[in-house]
């Protein structure tokens, strides 16, 4: 019985009966330590794999799988006095399956399901303190009153569109929505992409650009968060030991550079994000995303 259930799960997440045209493996890392900081959204590590299936001459479907891990910490990360905390300690470990339908070379729809767990089972306290101790030679972080352990399900959808200005310039738009117990939000990305890149969006899908080239991106991300478990706790109970008042409206600035090859893709994205809650002592937070993809 257990074997049958396992096979069914494999079929659900990886699919059968489709001819694979291209596959990729991606490692993406978010971290504010690149700027000598360690607070708020402190770290994110994402391992992704995906493939493309061409169903007709024009219609292409993409399937993506992502294992992700995020860590959130207050600015006074060694203090055990939560009265001085400006962000709850939190860890978020999740698995995501996404599907994307490329309508044409400039339009695509995508949807996904994300399941995961917060709290001690996310392994965030263990992994962060192990990294600080063995790699950085720093003391253990306090991890007082972290977000509670919960299982979460998020449903996500989006629409992407590229508007070509001339041969080496385009406006990239991306509208998205999340509905779930971990986060519920709506928002959009809009920016300008310069260079030979033919990507519909600067982030998300490495298979959109499989030619030798480059791209420089400057854009913004606008988001309204109706609910954020990592700050305000659950919508269904009051068991979170430490919560703060959220700032629902988010404004981010993004600047990126990407290099594309036939077998590899390298991308760097600088992020400036506005505050998530009213207690944050610093007006903006900076972190860097570094992403490396290999095609098969």
C-alpha cells in the first residue's frame, strides 16, 4: 500500500507521458551577509529542477520543482530579551511544484502549489547556528520565541508579459497572487531589460533564454500582503509566542545582471526591500541573490 502511494505521489509531482525537450538544474541563494548584515529576511536557499514539453508548434508547457528554505531573524539576533526584537525568529522549509504555459514568445501563465512547514521542524535554528559556528566562527543566535511549528499550503498563480521596445530592450511585467496559510498576497513586478536576452521575466524560468547572450535588468516589485504567518502568526489561533504588526504594502527595487550560455546560466540580482512590520528599526533591507543554472 505504501509503495502504491509513493508511486502516485511521483506521478503527481513529476508527470508521465510527456516528451521532454529540455531540462535544467538550478541553485539560487539569497543572503544579506554579502552586505555585512544578518537580519530580517536573512537567508534563502532554493534548489530547482524543471523541464519543457512542447505540445504543438507554438504551445510549450514548463514544469518546475523547487525545494526551498528561508530564515528570518531580528536585528538584535544574540539578545534573549524579546522586548527588543524587531522581527520574529522564523524558518520556512517547503516543496513547490509549478506549471507554466508559454502562450507565445512574449506571454505566459503559471500556477503552483507550495507545501511546507515552519517552526523547529524547518531545521532553521540548527542549520543557521551550525553555519555560524563552523563556517563564520560566530556565537549561536538566540532563537527565542520563534514562529510556531505548522504545516502550510499555499496556492500561487501568475501572468507574465514581455513588451518589446526595440531589438535589445523590453519591458517585463509579472502579475502574481498567493493564497495560503503561510502567506496571502497580490502584486506585480515591472522593469526594463536591456541586452540580447529574450526572457519573458528576469527571474523564475531559466529555460526562457537558452542562447548565448546577456541581460541587464532594473525594476520594481509592488506587493500587498493580506496575511504573513512569519510576522503575525496564524489566522486560526493565537498560539504564536511573539508577533508584530505587519506593514501590508511592500515596495522593492531590483537591479540584476545575467549571462546566458548554451549549457550554463549565471544571474545576480540586488534587492532593496521595504519594511515588513512596524517595529523594524532600519528603513530598508538589502540582500543579494546569486543563481546558477545548468541545462541538460
